[in-house]
C-alpha cells in the first residue's frame, strides 16, 4: 500500500486529514481560562507520568459511561501524546522481535512502521466486498473468516483492529468482532482496538465491552477528531 502511494504521485491520500476550522468555542474558552488562571500553575509543571490526574479522571469517567463499567483512572488509563504514541507505547511494551501482529488491510500506514520498528512481523488480512463484487460503500467490506483463522500461529502476539477503519471507513459488525474475540481468546492473543474515529458514541460497539474481552483488550483513543484539535496531541 505504501509503495503504491509512493509510485503514484497523482494518487489521492485519504488516510490523513485535519479540520480546516477551529475547535469548538467552549474548548477554546476553557483552554484560555485554564492557562490564564494563576491558581492553576501546576498544569504547566511536571505531571504524573501516567498523565495529569484530572485528565485521567475525566477520561475514566467518560469511557466508564460509554463502556458501562467503573474504570480506575490510576490503574487503567494512560495519557499519551496523541493516539500514535499510545500505539507506540503498546508496541514497545508487548512486541518482541519475531512476534507476529495481525493487521486488516487497508490500514493506517503508521501501523506497519510501529510494528516493524519493534522487530514485529505484520501479517495482513484483506477486507473484501461481501458479494465478491465491487464495494459501493465501506460496510460492504468484510474479512474471510477461514483466512483470518489461518493467520493465527504460535508466533501471533497481537491483532490490531481499527474500528471504524481508516482509510475505508468500515465499521465492524458485532458478529465480526465476536469472531475476532473468540480467536484471540482461543490463541491467547492481545487485542488492540484503535477507536480513534468513533463518532457515533451511543451506537459504536466497543471491543472491550464484549464478553470476556475486557482483560484482553487495549483501547486507544484521542480527543483530536472528537474536538477538532488534532494539534493538541492528547490521546489515551
């Protein structure tokens, strides 16, 4: 995928993007209020290595509502410099040289670099049209279940699921996520659920909420797209 983009200078890049407008007014007003408050001096100084305690608490409360469970801000939340650093931190924590990481194609191009930087081996599973014809919309894409199952070996350490997918926009069905979860449980594989693009917060199905997957899933998210402030680089 990367080689194709480099060989076709006329190709349109659909993986990267940022709003051409300012963040919401209430965000800018809150930012101005906090940074100009003489009593809030501590936000300008060293914070807990896991992230500022107030931000971790807010992330824990917000995601606790979405996932319908109590989340421990001190033990289950890590603040990062955007979602990319979260993925990098996870890779450096769990991937050893030679470990295989299953990735669905098409994929966000940094996945490959992050995995290979740790000496991991990306193993690709393509998303194809359900009827074998040309897909007219992203949710007509799916993976072949037998093909996915065949990619699990004794070297498989993780699977990275980008839901919704960048760049296709595909949103995984519950039955697809359940099938992925069953394979990961069977083979004792870690799940990375990159949910950076989850706009429909009430309808979005979170991998970690499926039965038996909470302790197996690392959920990655960011405020960048949610609040139209990608340059603030706040992930978790």
